[in-house]
């Protein structure tokens, strides 16, 4: 169940982010954060029932919301789709700048078995937020493939972004552009494949021919009946 996002949750999250670089996304960081707030003792059980890991989900959702707002304010209408997606992913990563160490700690925490599935869910949510902000209205399998592929791009680029210690993050930016180019090449190949497949005969048109052909049981029976029996 997704953690409830409200003003108190955000207040606790802000306090936790100050301790996470030293303590990680742990119960100790949450305890220290609660001691620095004016919330009553035990309030974390109400506003952060899933502990530090739940607050990590709240943080990811908050960053997704900020990314969508930034996309809407900048206006991507006149950009190519690949440029839109590239800028959207980059916006999402740049929102981590004030808390790069917390982001590193988040990657470490989400790699543990106790967080199984949460990393994939957060990446999917970010990818979905980007495509939705781009105006994507797909409902078929493209809905899933777009988000699955972009989830992988975001995850791999995040690692490159965290490993890039330069202020400009130029290596991470180049990495992202290469990944997006790979995605666009795949989309082009997929489109060509679907185009070719659309020109192939449909199974329902071929099936009657197969059923009536020489390989069908009826065809073999008719062919066999015209032969003379071999005498021994």
C-alpha cells in the first residue's frame, strides 16, 4: 500500500533527508528526524507507518510531481519526442542535486532484499509520469513497452549521474543521450516490423487453405485411395 502523502509526511521527510546522508534510509535516521520535529512522540507511526522505506517512496513521488510541474512550466510542445523525453529524464535527475548523497543511499537501500520490488515500482512511476506529461495516450502493449524501456533508461542513467562527480554532469548527459538514441532506434525497428507484419496474410485466411490442401487428413486420404494396393 502506498504511503499517505500529506503535510506531516513531507515534514518528516524533510527532517529525515538531513540525517540520511550519515545514517542511510534506516529506522535510526527516522528516529533522529522525529526528535528534531515538533510532532508528538509516536507520530511517525501515523504519518510514516512504513518507516524510512515508506518515506523513500514519498520522496520519489514528490520528485515526480516536481518534475511534471517543471515540464509544464517549460513547455515541450515544439520539441522532438526524443528531446522531450531526454529533457524530462534530465529534469528528474537534476532534482536530486541538493540531496545526491541521500540518492546514493537510496540506491543502496533499494538494492536490499527487504526492498524487493520497490525500486522497480518507483522507476515505473517516474517513467509513467514522464510519458503522461508528454501526452502519451497509448492503451495497447505500447503503454507497457514505453514505460518498461524508459524505466531502464532512468535507472541506468541515475547510476551514471551519481558516478559523475563533475558539476556539469556532462558524462551522464552523454550517457542519457546514447540511451535515448538506442530507444529511438528500437522504436523505429519495431515500427518497421509491425508494418511488415501488417502486410502478411492473416491466419484466418490461411487456415482454410491448409485444411483443404494435400497435407490435410482429407488430402492424404484422397491421395492414398487412388493408389493400387501392393500385392505381396
